[in-house]
């Protein structure tokens, strides 16, 4: 991702660059989690009561495990949908 956005990629695809720049927050989150684990080696989970009588388990930056999994899952699926459509369009134009 950084090579495409940093101009180091031989492919100059403005649509792809726009998508990567605006739709990859989930990837940055995933990378932050990986970096945190590489540096500290483990998470400290916290059990919080956000709404009375509803407990959540927070894992990273106050994010619940459910939020993290949903964010990555939705983002990953969105990326594949984009690539499926975009690559088909590129192939048709070639």
C-alpha cells in the first residue's frame, strides 16, 4: 500500500490510489495492532460496562473485540469487492 501511495509503484492507477487513500483505515488499524504486539508482545484486555448491565471486552485503544473484528472484516470484504470490480474494468480497457 505504501509503495502505491508513495509513488514507488510502476502502475499509475489513480482509481486504486484514491481507494487506498480513502478506504483503508481498517488496514492501518490492523498494522497498528501488529506493531503493538511486535513491540509489547501482548494485549491487556479490559472488561468494561459501557451500557448498564452490558459488558464488553476492550483490547486496543479502547476498541472492543467485536468492533475490531467487524472493522477488519468489513474493510477486507470492501477491498475484495473493489478489486473484483476494478480489476475487471482494467482488464476490459486493456
